[in-house]
């Protein structure tokens, strides 16, 4: 389980396809690696992956096809910056919202608006299948980052991104048309399921 509070990024050193799966090697800071060992769970752009190997300043993961097909892993290229978060420990401070690392879908960046130097607005389209889960002021995970939905439209939503978030995550590199990982708030999904079953919606 993760919090969606991203404090570190890495970059893709190598990505190889093996049958329908992917072998992903990341280059990360030595400080990030200090307490990382094989078998640990790491959120990579919001996808929970298990560390297969640790050496020097590198981490290697094996991403199964179901993870790759639901996420932006299949679009990864060498040197792309990715968001990283270690799995939550019992004594960790909880700052964002519950992020499981199970990406629901990908959305595409519809608009990037810079109304002033203190924030950036990003509109993301998730399509009709997942738009029913969008609620204003609710939390949502975008590339593993816990963010708050500002506005909701038919199939899209707008986020306000503050400078600090841009600085320490890969959101600063986004372009219009680019895909991002989306994980709907688990509580929202559970409430929707409960109401659907209760009301036979």
C-alpha cells in the first residue's frame, strides 16, 4: 500500500519485452536505494512492482502483461523520468490517500493551462467507462501521485498542480496527448459498488 506522496523520481535505463511481459531497469539515487532490497514493493508511476534485483544505482522489475497493458509501461522509452514511492510502513506518517498500486486505466492529457506562475491546471480525459467515478474534491492517483480533483466534466477532470509537486514529480514533463496512469480512489469505487448493488443501478 502507498500514500501517493512522491518524493523521488528515477529514470528508465532499459526496458525489454519478454513474451507479453516487460523487464524494466531503473536508474535511481543512491539515497533511495539505502533500505531497498529484493522482494520489496515499489510504486513506479503508480504501478506496484516487486524489486527483482538491486545493484549499484539500479533497480530491476519484472512487469507482467496485465500490469503493462493497463498502464503506461508499454509506452516507456529509455531515459523517461518515472515517479517512485516505497511501500508504506506501519510507523509511516499518512499524508495522501490509500493508493494500492493497481492502476485502473490510463487517461490522456487533454489540456495544460498555466494561469499564473504559482500553479498549473491539467485536464485529463479518462473515457466514459471511468468517468462515473469522478467526484469533485475527491482524491485520485495520477502517475502514483495523490491529487485532488478540482472540476469534473463529461469524461474528464481538472487538477490544480502546485509548483512543489511539479518540481519533484514527472508531471512537469507532461505534454498534451500524453498518457498517464489513473487509479480511482478505492473508497469511491467501494461506495459506487455498494450503491449499485443496493439500488440495482
